[in-house]
C-alpha cells in the first residue's frame, strides 16, 4: 500500500498530457499506470518481481513510443 501514491501521480500526469494535446504521452502514461498497478499488486501478494527474471515482455512499441508488449 505504501507505493499506491505512484498511481495517483501517473494519473495526474496523464491528465495534464491530455489537457495539452500530448496524445502519445497520455497513452504511454496510461500503460505505465497499468504496469505500476500490476507490479504493486504482485508485491502485495508476496511475490516481488525479480530484475533478472524473464519478464515475458518482448519487442518495442511499433509506434516508437518505447512501450513493450507481452509476447
């Protein structure tokens, strides 16, 4: 629960990006919020993610936004 504030910050940043017409940034922040929520939830379940583990993500975002997609 101690890291849930990050979700609020990402939501606020996305709102600002939308307000200023930064659609790609807004979409990326939405993805980032979902990733953060999943990671926070996994840590709350007692299964922290390992940095050296195969994370199941592959490939760059075809739109060039830096996101990665599950294979």
